[in-house]
C-alpha cells in the first residue's frame, strides 16, 4: 500500500487548482465567495493544517476536498484524478479513499442506528463479508480507537462527545482511506480529552499511513500535529509553509496577529510578546475588499494594498505568502496603528 | 415514575424492551388493549353476535335496552349490538384502507420532493397545495362520484384526500434530514441514493408520520362515518358505525339513546388511535429512552 502511495507524491495526493466556490446569496442577486481562488497541494502521508477564523471558508474547503461540494471554478484533483469527471459508479468507489470527519460528532451519527450499525455501514456499502464478519471487524476497529465492545449496541445519545468522535474515526477507518479531512474534530470536545483524541489521530497515521488535512481555528492544535500549515482568510490563502517555520517565523501580518492571539500561560508583566489586536470583524465574503483582502484590518497596510491583489509567491523554498511587502525575513513592520495590549 | 423500568443495565432485545416500555405506559397499553379487543370482536363477529346484522324484527323497532336486545334495536328492529359488532369490522377496514393508501402515496412523494428538490419539488408542492385547498369531504365526494359509490371506493378517495397532508409533512422532515451530517457521511462512504433514502432519510423523516397516521386513522373513521351518513359509503343493509349514526339521527326525537352506541364507539376508537400514536412516537424514538 505504501509503495502505491508514493508514486504520485510529486503532484500531491490532493491538488487544489485555482479553486473558487460561490454560493448565491439569499435574495439571489449576489454571490458569497466562500473560496475565492486557492492553490495548494497536500503531499501523501503528511498532516496538512489549515487555520482560519470563522467565516474564512475552512468548512467549505473541507467539504469540497471530499466532493461533498462541487467546485464552481477550478479543480480538486485526487491523486491526479478529477472526481467530477468520473461516472456515478466509479465516483462512488473512488470517494471511499477521501473521507471527512466532522466537527459535530453527534450530528455525524444517525440517531436511530446503533454504534455498530454505523461503524459497519461503509463495509456494508462495499459489500464486504457477511453480517457476522462485518460485526467482528467493526468491534475490532472500535477497540482500536479505544472503545469497549459494550458500546457497540448502544445508541449515539448514550455516549459522550469524545466517545462519539472515536466512533466516527473508527467508521472512517473501516474504509482504509488514503486521506482524511478533519474538520475541527476536537473543537466540540472537552479540553481534557482533546489530547487523547489528537494522540489517537497521530497513532493511526503511523499505523495506516494516512494523509490528514486538519482544519481548525485553534493554532495550538494545528501547530502541534501538522507538517505544513496553510493560513486562510476570507476565502484565500495568506501563507503556506512548514509548520515550524510558519509558527516561529510567520511572514504574513495576519499569521503574526493570529499567533499573538494565542494565550500564553504567564502573568501579563512577564510576557515578552505583544498582542496584536485586529480591528473590526472579518469583512463580508459577499463583497470582499479590493486588492489584498486583509488590508482593512492589517496593521501594516499601504496604499498599494487596495489596488493590487498580492501575488501568491514563494518567498522561501516551500514557504509561500500573499503579501506585497513580506520578505524572507518576516512580515512588513507595523504602522503606528498597531495597538498594544497589556 | 418510569425510572425503575427504564434502567436495566443490559439492553434487552428490541421486542422485550418494547413490551417493558409499554407496561410503563398505561395509557398506551389501555389503548392498544382496546383496539386489539375491538379487532378480535370484529373478527369473531359472526360467532358472537346475538343476531344477524340485517335480521329485522319489526315488533322490536326502536326497542330500548333489554335482555333481548342489550343495546336496543333500530327503527327496523335490527339488533344494535349485532350491527355495532359487524359495523366495527367495516369501520376498521375502512380506516386502515384509507390510511394505507394515504401512506403509500404520501410518503414516497414527500420523500422524493424533499430529497430531490428543484423543479421536482416545485411541481409536487404545487399539486399538494391545490389538493389541500379543497375541503376534504368535498373532494372525497367528487372522487367517489368518479369511482362509484361503495365503501371501498369511498375510502380509496379518502386515502387520496389524506395523502397530500402526509406528503407535505414528510417533505418538510426530509428537507431537514437530507442536510444532516450523517447523510453527508453516508454519501462520502459511497452510499447510493436509494440506500441513503432507505437507511437514513426514511427512518428519520418517518417519525411524525407515525403520529399523523394514528390521527388519520381517527379522521378516516370519522370520514367513513360522514360518507356513510351521507349515503356514499357503505350501502344498506350492511352496517357501519357512520350509517348507524345516520339512521339513529333520523329517529333522534323518538329514541335518542340509539345514537349512543355508534357515537361512543367512534369516539373511543378515535381516541384510542390518537393515544396509541403518541405512545408509539415515544416508544420508537431511541433518544426518548433513558440510558
């Protein structure tokens, strides 16, 4: 299996090309630009983190990556294949390799099906084995993700959020997918069990050679487990690079602001970093700002930012940024507007 | 009150769990018992009824309760109890026929409209709206006119009249369910539309239908009574509760007590259906049970 995975690693197991996803607004007169031009690749076997605030198009992107939403423009290639071009039967077979785990572990389970019925559903769809062997396999997988076999005959409402998320993981694993998109998978869980679930993800990746796309608003989660990180803002990528690089030496003013918003477990007078407070709300994706979309909140904004859309360029090898003024040394300096918080 | 019953640590089988639950719900148990008894009595009618339902004894016309005629006799001297027993079969048959037809038409139409959306939904919804804009009984009379008079035709038309109500209900639920994440998940596993509709959408959209079906059974019972009362349902001399009520109504001033047996039979049966529906809704929803 792993040898088959490697042969396409040069073009990425997921390749997003000039992706745009637009929704009509409720009155039908305008469009919401949920994804407005994104280009990136996910390499086989890596954990690719995507960070963004709410409203940045993360969830739309996640759904599009597993073909739950069709691209309005551009392409999403799965291991070189565009799933849109496949026939119904071939597409149903193909999509098993590209799975998603949702933020709300409860809503992802049919309330009227027992846990085991939910877990073996993918096997049933594939037509694998008989009822008894599927059940055996389901219980094996449940145990692998740390659930006791007693949970098998319960209903979702009888389990905790963390347990339900494990069920969702187990269910996806029965398919042996290549890629799992994790859409805010720990956001709905208690902090106390987040670590366990994240460790489970890491173990499973080693065991099954999985590729993850980890979508979250929580930079501490993403920096912990990702190999590379992409930062989204209002439907566009702002920065993309190796996780350590992005976290330690951000090149985009937005990434820097996001990172500074992370709570530091120190009393305020001992903190070295200044917190950069972004002014205002994320603008409307119906009418995004001209030029650079971050300019309305950027502490380093210049007149040029309103006129020209910044290029999506390599500033360092493997480290891309969409900012006119970012250099390999870091983001542009703040204007006087940058505020200091105590 | 139900805690002791609801807290077994091992999950029992589906059936025994259902029985256990039912024992804890006396209202539901009582309704079910009533309906089962009614059914048994109707089936055993020919053996247990004291007289033939159409046997006339003009000496006993409009007789009041007596040891001869426990519930009296109608204006042609036919034994009310016997007619009530035979009429029960006709009424039950009529209600179930109408509701079965309503479910067979309404549920698939509603699910397709809700799941497919777009122009299919638009067309179906407009048809439903136009059906709903007619008073039900008027529409039933019109359909009976087209199909011919008789209990079966009458109830088929009642079923057709009820179907849009169910379709609309199912459509609304389907619109909600089809956007659920578990439906998306099933799509990601490569599940076919048929499978998704059958395994995920139907079970989760059907719940209000179960309640509505019992309400419709009661309504169909009344519709049968109305149609028979108007002479469009069951034809004399065959008995039905609605027909008996119509007959008793004509003699209301001489023998008012004649209205009570069929009237109360209709009332209690309709009530039992409604109560049973409420109980079923709770019993069939796993999230309503406690751990």
